[in-house]
């Protein structure tokens, strides 16, 4: 079936089908497994990252509450020291200020300033002399806490305060030992940069840390947030949306980060009677940065997948080509046979089932072609039979009368030389027509062979002897290469003599003067192979199959029945005959005859 290029797409070939099948079978599982592995690895890594963020946030929250607990504990204890009673006698200029200076120095910069205030809020003693006389007022936003029964006041760093300006003020009341009357307040200025430094040390691997209070106000942050000036006044958009419970969460932090982030939330547990300040510690990491190893793995996997695709395509192309090649060759062989009607260029059998199928198909086509030729030959011979019957009835008797009349005329006295020549022509031509009729009758009604053990070499030599006279007229040489050690075979000597005579006569008629006709023989086990070859012009390859067809001839004056009768006789003996090229350069007819007549030869 042919397909129009304009209307219908080209049919799918077996090679393209195999190639697609190989690609799907090889690549689909690989892509599916790679995708599944990526999803599972991403989920596992994200879960591990979230757990790590939550654990780090909880640890930093605990450390921060421990630091604040120590600072609050210092304030509660120091406010009850005996030296603080100097506020009662107003003896504060030297002794209390010196004491506070020693404390501040002893803590190595943990406190920016230690001050004692009177009941009016005026600094009357300080580790920093320049602060004396300043008045400190409490803000409404100050936080009230209690530690071991001591009420404390916390003043958070001013919103947006970063660097040296940021500090946490802790105030503890100083009470009289005699009547618990308020004498003033001990104020500790805790250096808030130490909290920033703690967050900076904990930050890394793309993580940022922040501390927010209960209202969502950002009160401390690691360097990345500080440099981005996210710690601005008031609540920062998005912080209030962070859950209060400890754990790990994935949030859309586009306003601050421009991406989705994983957030670990930490809250320290109460310890030492301190319930904490209710602050939340946040460890933040953008998901894209956190999952960068997975993305790198995906990039590498894609490169490997690309290489796998290329290798698979090459291998699939080679394998599909190897599988489809014999089928494509078989298809091309079938197309040539349908187009030209000749069995030429049979594809190689190959290995496996495809090779077996190819061999069987070629053999089947060969049998069909041979059956078709036999049918054509039989049809032609049947036509010859009909013609022979008509000729034998209508032509043979008149031919006999004409020939007898010509012979009688030749015996008449006084016949001129021209008349004798003409009667000779009549005699010879009627004889030729009689032989033609006889040949047609022989081909139309061949008799069954009578099988008798016969020396084939003897038959060939006898045929050479019968035709020696004709050969000598053209100076043609008969040669022998009869190498078969056992030349005896069961056959009909008369019919086989007709075969050899026909083949040798054909050679004599086609050869120029001085040519050579040579007979060959060789043993083939249960068969005997005989060849009749010459050094004439030979037979072109295109005509070697058709030369045995009835009425096919190239020699002038021939009728194309001689070789058809030869093949008919050989096949009746259960043998085969083929035409080819002789070692002498001309035509070669090779007969293969079974030594013993079987059921197929009857």
C-alpha cells in the first residue's frame, strides 16, 4: 500500500517503533525514579532543616534566657548589698561609685554602666562619673518582672537602636534595712551588643537570627538583618504572623527576604523561679538557600540524565537498527520482486527468529516464483500440445506428399540443374518443418522415463561421436573433464541422450569456427553433477532464468522449445538444470541427477 505524501503521513517504520519503545522503556523509569528521588530527598532535607532550625532556635532561646537571668539575678542581689545603704546617709560620692566602678570593670564590659538613683530618679553614684546628676525617668513600655521576690524593671533597647547605642536597662529597688522604705534604685545598663554578638556567632550557612517580643517587635537580630535595616521602628510586617509555639514553620517572607523561608521558633522553659520574658527566638533560612544541595544534585542528575538520554538514543538506534535491518532488507527485497518480478539480491538470513523468518520468507517467495514459472511453462506447453495436435493432423500429411513429390521430380530425366536445386530446397524445407512438428509433439506428449542403471559418461561420449561430423565442419573441438568416479545413475538413456544432444547442438550452432565444447562431471554423494560448457558468447545474467521458458529464444531460426523440453526431461528424472557461465568463458548448463530413481522421479 502506498501513501500520498500530501494527504497521509508516512507509515511508521519498525525501526522508529523500536527506537521509541527503547527510549520509553529505558528513559521513562529513569526519569520517574529521578523525579521520585528528588521529591523524597527534598522532603527529607527540608524536614531535617526544619528540625535543625527548631533545635537551634530552642538552644539560643535557652542561652538568651540564661544570660538575662544572670543579669536580673545580679540586679536583685546587688540591690540588697550593705553598701547600697549609703543612699540613706547620702554618702555616695566616693565609696558607692568606686564599688560600682569595680563591679563594672570586673564583668569585663558586660555592663555599660552601673548607677544608683535616689527616689527622685537622679543618679547619685555611677561607674561612669559623667553620668552623675542625670535624671532617669521610667517609660510606660518598661517591663515589670519579679525574681526571688524582688520586683525588677526592664527597659528594652529603643526601636531601631543598633550598635553601641543599644542597651538593656535593669532596675532593682534599694530598700532600707530598718523599715523597708525605698531609698532609690540600682540601675544596670546591660550592653545589648553582646546579644547581637551571640546571634552573630550562631548565624551561618545562610541563616539569620532574630528575637521578637510578645507584640512582634524585633528587639535583636544577627548582622544580616541589622545591615538590611529590617530592625526598624515598630512591629515588622510578617513577624506578628509567626506562630507563638515552638517548632518549625515554612512562611512567605517576601517583604523581608523576597522568598519563602523556613523558620525555627524557640522559647526557653522557666528555670530558677524565672518564667522568662516571653520572647521568641527565630532562626530563619530561605528555602532556596537551604535546599541548594538538592538543587545542585538535581543539576548533576539532569546532566547525568542528559548523558543517559544521549547514550540510550545511540544504543537504541544501534539495537533497533540491528533488529530492523533484516526486516527492512526483507521489505526491500519484496518491493523489488513486486516491481521487477525477479528474485535478485536476497537479504542475508541473519541470526535468531528474524533471520529464520527472513530465510523462510525468501524460500517461500522462491517457491512461489518457481511455481509461477512452472505454471507459465505448463501453459505454454499446453498451448504447444494443442498446436502440435492441429499441425500433426493438418500439416504432416501434406508435408509428406510435398516431400515425396519433390523426391520423384528429382529422379525425372532431363530436369534442369535449376529444377534439381529447387526440388532440393523443397525436400530440405519440408524435412525441417517435419522436424519442427515432431519437436512440438515431443514437448506436448512426453512419455514417462524408463529408469535403468546407465553409464552417463558413456552417453556423453556417444553424443559427442554422433555430432562429431557437424563439429568437424566448424572445426569445433569436443573436450572432456569427466572426473566422477561413479558415473552410473538410474535414468532413461534415450531421453537423457536427447538432453545431451540438444545441449551440444545448441553449443555447436552458437559457436564460431574453432570453438570448444567441454563436458564436466563430479560426484555429489547420492547425486551426479554433469556440465556442458563452451567458450562462446555465453548467456547474459538477466536471461538465465527465462532461457528454459517455451518459445523464448535468441538464436535466429529457433522456436524456443529445445531447452524447455530439456528441462522437462531433467525434472521428470527428479533432477535440476541451471544456466550459468562456463570456466571457458561461454555458457554452462549444469545438471544434477539423483543416482537412484525415487517416488518423485516416477
